[in-house]
C-alpha cells in the first residue's frame, strides 16, 4: 500500500487500465481511480484496449474520457492495472513492455504478480475497495463523482452485498461511499433494472437449455453464436445471466458455455460459479488454462459444448472426491 501511494505521489503521468470485457468492479475502479488521480492534479488516461463494447448496464457511467487505443506518450506513463489477475487479462500485450513502471492493484487470489509493485489483497471484496483505501491514504476527498463508481464496484462484485466476500469491511466502505454521495437506488435502477428486452430473451434461452448433472449439483447451460442476432442482443448482453443458474436448489457448481456472439466459434468461453464455499471453481478453471476467484472463474476452450459439459462434470467429481 505504501509503495503504491509513494509511486503515485512521485509520478505525474498515469495510464489506467483494466481487464477485457470489463465488469462493474473493473469500470468502477478505473473511473474512481481516474477521478481521484485528477483530484491530486495528476495527468491520468483511462485506457481499455480493443473494441469490445461496454456492457449495457454500465453505459450510463461517465466514461467519455476512456480511450481504446494507447496514447502517444504511453512509454512515459506509469501503468496502473486494476482488477487484472494476470498480464494476459490486459488486452494490449505491449502495454506492459512499454510501461516504465507497472502498479498492479487487484484482489484476485491467483494474481500472477506481474507488476513492478503488486498490491494484491485477496481479502478485499473488490478492487474498488482497494482503490477507496488508496485514495483515502492519498488524502483525496471522496466526492459524489468518485464515490458512485466505487460503489458500483463494490455492489456488483459482492452480488449486491450478498456473496461470501461481503465482509463487514465491504459494508463499512459501502456506507462511507453512500455517505459521500453514491446514489444507492439510482445505481440499482441503472445497473439492475434497466435490462434491455433482448437481454431478457437471451436469458430465456439460457434458462430453457439449462440441465442438471451429478444429481443436480452441477447446472450447465449454453449459448450459440446465432442467439445474439436471433433476439436482437448486443455483444455484452450475456453478462450476468449465469447468476440466475446458481439460484437453483442443490446447485453447487454452475456453468455457462458461450460461443462468441455473431461468429462461428473457434473457441468457447466458459464461466463458472460456485454457490458453496467448499468448492474452488478457479482451481477447475486453471485446469483449462483460465482463472478467477474461488466462487467465480472462467476459461476459454476449443472443445465442443458437449465435450465441455462432460469435462466440467468430471472436474466437479474430481474436485469433490474425498471431500464428501
Ligand atoms: Mn473484481
């Protein structure tokens, strides 16, 4: 913490980035940190490599300053990676080589420590919680504009303060953010109750195809690339639909297998969730070259959907063998 705050005080130019397909914690941490650095008089650029769309539920966030290609002075900017478990999660492979200094701020327990300085706190509910601590340590006043994206980070990564990472500390930081001006009902309405109708139809397909395996302990569903055009959905519309699968009685591990929207699949993306603290789905994801949190992880694979269903069930059986 001290090394990161010292590096922030010492330098003037920053390049802030986060992982591809950014979620609420990624975008909230990015924007909160950016505004905090600006409040300190720093020159900060928010950089999300690539052209992938921002998921619909976050498009209301004031991210107009976000750039999708690196700035010309990239090599002179301290790279601050937020919520990135590994270098591969950053969509620009040369960003790390070009950076004079890399600050790696994250809460994934399997973070690969790719930074010059690594601030990895796996007991933090979210990267947003760490950003709040950093800004507080730097003496930044938490304005409503800073509080709201950090609140989005906390509320989304904790499943609206319901998942097992909802610590007393996460609740206290949330309370401080609300005190500082984050609009609880407004964020709820914009993030959770502004679902585009096509997303509802996409969810309907996921629910319709869901199957139970291993006596109901494993629930798996899938999306094919034609589902998006069929229902008129955009690319980010499958974000969060997996959460509906884990609510099923008896489900311990749930998975959503997705083909890339609109394109014939070369690879499929598999998202995994555990509803049970005794199962670490990130360990399953790592067997397939992915990673994540114990309760939420993912990987990509060139296997077919049928092969993946079998592989996930086998991995579940192997992971629980002996533990029962
Ligand atoms: Mn996160």
